[in-house]
């Protein structure tokens, strides 16, 4: 501890919780620390785009960087992306020559320990309960997300999900220009917040369309041509396109980039089709909001795999999406019992007297391992169904991380047996 205390700057991993003994000891000595992105950006020589949110931030950050590159703008992706998809923020500081734009995904854990972090463009994709096994309250989680705006100035550009009122409220009274993205161009028209210039990325007749402040509408491409699945990925594409446009990409470059982008691993990733059943790996959906968004974005009957390590979220909000989109939900892992209890309770309430009677999906609780759960889901799927791994839980009961869980699902989709 004495050696750490002697350092000029203490950089803390986001995996270390704020009540860890080492941080309590530093706090007792009156010493402060910073996160790795905060330290890294002190050495950046280009402009900064920072992307955060509960869900969608990795896809949006990766797509924004891809669109800039497709348009001939030198951009480098990094930060909390994970999965070997991009380097840490500090590694980007070593790049020679420096890019024109650094695109960083930043988590709430990383934002918590920022001081001077000040992106030229900040993006918030969504907000929903998450990490409640670490945060004492939802408000505390949102407060860390809001640190994105702590050094805002009049020239800051904020790109916000116009369909999410919590996102729109997050900046508070932070200065800067707020541009919204939403499927509906009239979203938020009746309750505009200070600083908002309206919806600048939207669908017009099924076509992704931009309207930057002071400019005309610019059509990009039909939503049907996007090579990614799901309604929520339409929103990610709109947010990323607007980000790239405001950072200097031309519409034609954005159009080419949208067509050439491919789904990221473990995020609504088609991994196989067998006997007329499409297997989709959404292992990164480690919270209820992500799983619900995945379900609601699909137009095929779904057999859903739910479960993993229990993070303490309320599972009942999944029930309405299950009714509309899933025939069967196979529940597995540590969280399976509570999943079954809360979903059954919510489904009973939906079908109670005085309410519309719903056709509840079948809930199947599997006590075996992951392979057993997948085999049960496969047995209950029919040709034309979509077999979806979107577990709403972390992976740490059965796997080292969500990537390992997703890889195993993909192996099973290809018919590979257990080692």
C-alpha cells in the first residue's frame, strides 16, 4: 500500500469495486485515483467520441468507427469493447500517427473514476437496470453514467436515444447541442428538453435518414438492407450514422459502411441454421432490458434460452415480451428458480380476471448444464422458429465469461458435441 500511495497517479481497473480494501485504504489517506480511459485521453492528440449506455454501446461504437473509416476518416476504436474486438483506451494513445478521431466505449465503472474526461461527441444508447449486484441503487448507476457530461461545454455534441426518456434526462443542465435518434422522426416533439434540436436520425418510409442541424434530409439506405438483426440494431445504426456524420463522414461513405458492417460476436449473431431453425447468439444480453429488446425486435416465433448467474434484477418485465414473441422459454443456470417464480407470477397477473387473457409461453426449467438446456430448446423448436440465446443474466455460474457461453452455443448450433 505504501508503494501505491507514493505513485504520482493511481489508475484503477474497472473490475475493482469502490468498496474494495485497497480503495478504502487510499481514501483513508486522502488519495484519489482515476480510471484507465481518464488516464489515456490525457495523451490523445485527436478528437474524442465516447459511447456509453446499458445496451447497444459496443455495436454503436464499433459501427461509428467503421462508418468513419468507410468514409475515409481516420478513426480508431477502443475502450470497454472487450472480446478482443479492440484495444484498451491506453493502447490507442500509443498509435502513431494519431487518428483524427478516437472512438471509445466507456462503462459506468470507468466513468465513475473520471475527472477531466471531455468528449467532443458523447453518445448514450440506452439506460435500464444493470449491475445492481455492484451498485446500491439504480440512481447510483445512472449517476455514474451521467459523468459523461461533467465537463460539457457549449460546443459539445450529445447524441441521445430519443425513444428513451431516461436517456434524454441524463444530461441534466449540461451545455451543448443534443441531437436525438429514433425510428419515428416526430419522437419527443411534445416534450422537448432544453438544448435538443430534434430527431436528427430516423426512418423515413423505411429508409435510414439523417437531418443534421441546419441541413437537409439525407437518405442513406433501406432498413431492409442492413446486415444486422433486430429493431434495436436499427436504433444503433441510426445513432452510429449520426455520430459519423457529425464527425465529418459523408453520406455515401456512411452508406457503404452500413452495407459492409457485420454483426459483432455474441450480439444478435446468426450462428447457424439447421432443419429450418435459425440459431442466434445474443450471449452479451446479460440484463433484462437487453433480452427484452432482443425479443421485441424479432418477427419469427422464438424458443428462448434464459438464465445464468443471478444479478438481482427483477425478471417480471420480461413477461410481456415472452407473451408476444416466444413460444417456449427454457430456464437454466443459477437464476432458473427465481426466473420461473417471477415469470409465472407475472404471467398469472397478465391473465387475471378483468384483464385480457393471454396465451402464455411454456416455461421449462432445466436443472442440468448448458448443453442440456440447449438440447431441450432444440427439441422444442419447429422449422421456421428462431432459437435465441439471450439469457438476461451473466455467465459466471457456468462459464468464465459471456464469450465462452456464446462460443459453446455456436458449437452446438453447428452440431458439435461436448469435448
